[in-house]
C-alpha cells in the first residue's frame, strides 16, 4: 500500500522546460514530483565513533582523552574502520579546545578518511568557522579533494557560509576548482540555491561563464531560482544573456516559460543594448528620444531605424519650396529636379536650402520678365497693325 501511495505522490508531470529545469515555483527544493523520495541529505549520515578514545573526543571529555592516551592504549593519529582520526571527530563536533590540544601534539592535520575528507572539510560541514580558521592557521590544505572531487570551498557552498568561504579564499583556496561533475563553487552554489555564497563568490571574482554538462549558464541557474540580485549582478558583469544550452534554450526563454519575475530585468537589459546599438548605427540620438513615447520592449533595430528614416524624409519634404508644391502638373519636372537637388544637398552636407529657394525665385523672376517682354511685343504688334490699317484707309481715300 505504501508503494502505491508513493507512486501516486511521486507522479511526475510532463515537463514544460527541458528536464523540468524551470517548472514549478522558484523556491522548490526538489524535482517536479511533490516529494523527492530518492533525495538523501548530504550530511544526514551518522558520524559515530567505534572506540572509546574517539567517543571521548566526540563528547569533548578532555580528561578521558588524556587518561586513555596516558595508558598508551591509543595514540593521537589512531584511525577507526572509516579511517577517521580524533581530529576528524573533534572538528565535526565543534570541540575547539580538543582541536588545539591535538594540533599541539602533532596530529596529522590533513589526514584523509575513507571518503578522502580532511578534518578541515568536517569543520566546514559543521559550520565551525573558528575551528576552520585555526586549522588554516596551522597549515591545513584548503584544496584537498574528497571522493567527489569537492574541496573545502565546495563544502562551504553546501552550508551557505560566505564567512567560511572568505577564510578559505584568504588562505589560497582555488575559486575555480571543479568537482568530478565539472561544477565550480559558483556553479554549485547556484545549482544548490545557496544564494548568499553565490553572491559573495561573484563579487570576489568567480568565473561567471562556467557551464554545467548541459551547457546551462550561471544566468540560467539564477533565473531558475528567480534571484533578482544575482541576475542583475551577472548582467552588470557582462554575461551573454543570449547564450543557449544544449537544448537550445536561453535564459530569457526559461524565465518566460517558468513565469519568473526576472524576465523583466533581462528584457530591460536587452532594451538598453538595443539603444546603444541604435546610437552607434544612427549617430547621436535626439535629446528627447527617451521621452518621445516610443516605450519599446526588445524592439528590432530595423523598426527603430525605419522611424528615423521617416523623420529624415519628413524634414526633406519640409525643405521643398512652397511654390513648387503649389504649382500645377506642368511644373512637376521642375519640382522633381529641385527635390533631387535638396536630397543631394542633405547627403553632401551643404549649408542650407536657401540657395535653392533663391535660385527658384530667380527662375520665377525671369519667367515674369519674359512674360512682360511678350506682353510688350504683343502691344507693339497690335499698335503697328492698327497704324497699318489706318494708312491703308487713308491711301484709299
């Protein structure tokens, strides 16, 4: 019956995004299922001793530890079946006075248990910031790797402790060391939703261009958790928001499909890029460009340029002499010539269109003189014709 209920509860719907990456709420802890029955807490394993010496260390009983060591039944570096030393237990259970005692008696500071974990890693796993600092001061190696290829800095990510991460980086921890799965501390922090540590790592120079096996970017993981702070951080540092993973999805596609609020941040960032490209393409923008009511959201560069082109030709049309626009059909050839001259003037950067207007006035003036001359000639001709008629009549008389 329990297995049937588990099957019903763990029923997985068809994913909307590849592998359900951005399905469901942004604060979810598991997969598409209502519960992730296969999930196992990384630090949920018991860390129990199997001898009296290590048991006394776990309980912090230093007098018992001294008594057992004085009888020489145990030594400082004795290990149990899991290859764990007294220092492993003292660090994990947070007994600073025992850690200092063991270090003073020359214990192995970088001893590895059967999972290749060091005492430093056990201190980090238990949020023991002070013990981690003491170990680092005494020469603990922050770049040792466990069986999963994880360093102490990766362990600091799991507990989401920027303070421990800062101590590790101060003592030479590699901020770009990768796990067996290829996860840097930053990428791991984003995958595990440890946003405080992720933000700290970004501020302190972590590689924001790291990708996982599916070519998902840090920006995509920030979108997955709908983290406005980290999305803005990544965009400010110049991450390429248009990059696509192995499924052909971009961060914006995940944000839209997953109904994440950060999609507005990405869209606004795209608009700012388009504005800068538009400025380079068309030259200086008008002073009132932002207040002109365009209000576009990721508008194409072509449409913006076409708007500028319309304004350009509108200005040309305004520069055409008014008398040309008012003339009849007979003056269209002349209007075409002047229009071409105006357009050529725009391209060559001539001073004004006034010269063309003056030239046009001269042409009109010449036309008026010509018409006046024709009128005078007609008057003379009619006068001569009239005189001739009178002379003929006189001669007849």
